[in-house]
C-alpha cells in the first residue's frame, strides 16, 4: 500500500502528461504492427516491449522505460523496412480513398451493367476445367481498391470474360500462364500480372507461390482472388486477408456470395444504397 501511495505521490502534472503521451505512442505502434504485420511472433514481441515500457513508467524507472521504448521503436522501424512494399501499398490505397474518388471513366467501367449470374457461371465452368486438368490459375476480381500498380506489370487483354480464353491463358507453357488475370466487371483487363508474396508468418499449411500471392493481394486490397492449385487441383478463394479451400459443390455459392457481399454498398463512398 505504501509503495502504491509513493508512486501516485510522485506523479505531477508533467509526469502524467509524459506518461499519457508515451502510452498513446505505444498504442499507435502496436496498432500499426498488428494491422500491418499479422505474425504472432512479431505481435508478441511488440506487446511485451510495450508492457515493459508502461510498467517502467508507472514505477518511475526512467532508464528502463527509455531503453524499452527505444528498442520498440527500432524494432518497429526494422519490421516496416522488411515489409516496405506491403506498407507502401497499404498507405497508398488508404490515401487514394481519402483524397479523391475514382475518375468518371473508372466509374463507368466498374458500374457497367452485366449479367452477374452469367459471369459467375462462366467462372465456375472455367475453374472446374482448370481444376480437372490441374492447370494452375490465379484470377483476381477488381472491387473498389485500384490495382493499377499491379496491372502495369502484366499484359493488356481487354476482352470479355470467356471460358475458352481463360483456359487458353492458363494452359501450361503459354506466355501468359504465369501470374494473375485481373477481371474488371465482366472484362478480362490484363493477364500475367505479378503480385508480391507472403512469406512466413501465419500461413494455412503448405501453400505454393500462387496461394502466397493471393493471400498478399487479399491482405492489401479488397479484391477477391480465385486460386487453382496445379499440384492438387484444389480450388481456393482469397478475400479480406484470408484464404479458404472450397469443394466443387460449395464453390459456386461461396464465390457468388462473396462477390455480391458489397453490392448493397455504393462502390465509391461506402454508403448503403436503397
């Protein structure tokens, strides 16, 4: 009891402000790490250093507090440096949403009227064909976030979604086989698009290059990506930072549900449509 009393007595206005500012900085660093780097080891280290800093401040251990905060800051900068591409993509997408809306041309492209059931049926037919023949495939469906930085790395196609065309693109040995196809509405925008990949961390079992790329794009944009494994023929959907394997019986329903998930929201400002 005497210890607690002496601690509270030592807190003057300046010390209290210093403590609050320090805690807010710690919370900000933790939020950044947890939001950007979804790896259990990194999060544990960050939280551990944060707790050490707060305890040191409470007990007026200024040297320990300074050292723990310095180590935490250096550790955060080091992690951000290792994940520079992921951080740059994240901040770029957030900035674009705040500063400006999509241009009129893009609005027309994204807002075009087409038969979604027909699109879903064509994609389902294509995916089943690729799965049966174990042709590896990566098909990303553009939503609100821009993928222009990735589209630049691929080859422009600009053709309506067609099962035979998609099957020929992913046929092993063709020039466009490697990389992803990006679909804008019901148009195949580009092919052979290269994404970054997720390495280490919390990955669902043994995953290959395509799955790592799909997880990366799902963690950094709101795009939905369908993956076909060339080793097993398994069909997966990566969306909202996660990836899940689906059977032939469940794929069509899951795919259409996820694609329609944001249809009740305005594509450009997130407000609900009547």
